[in-house]
C-alpha cells in the first residue's frame, strides 16, 4: 500500500504545531479526505489579544515552514461551545519534496 504523502505531512505538521504552541493551543485531526482536505480541531486557552483565528491560521504557516503548503478554506466557531474550541478546514496543496522519512 502506498503512503499518502498529504496524510503523513498533515500528521507531521500537527505534531510540530503542538510542540511549539501547546498548551495555549493544541491541534487534533478530526477528518482527512483523500483530496487533501483536512478538518482540524483547535483547543486551548489561546491568546485572545492575538486573535483566536490566528492560532488556527498558524497551521498553514507551519506547513509552509516545513516545505509544503495549505490554505484555510473554512473557519468554524462551533455553536454552544466555549471560547476554547475552533475548527479549521484546510486544503493541503503541496507536500515537501523527497521521501517522507526525511521530513
């Protein structure tokens, strides 16, 4: 079975995101679609003066810093939820060059 590079890259990017942003924000993959669309939940205390949306958008910047690319397509503030949870729907458009084991 072939490795899905976008899925693997998503997991690596979330791991990297959490390493540097937790506990203020922690990302968790909720859904992966074969076309590279990912649904990610963000929970944490966030830094409200920075803007909560920025914490979600940061995942796309992490992916760029790792040599890939993603676009935030939808930003969701779940109804009835506290201020400590957001959901981002991203489209992974590019993965880093080379073997995923080298990322």
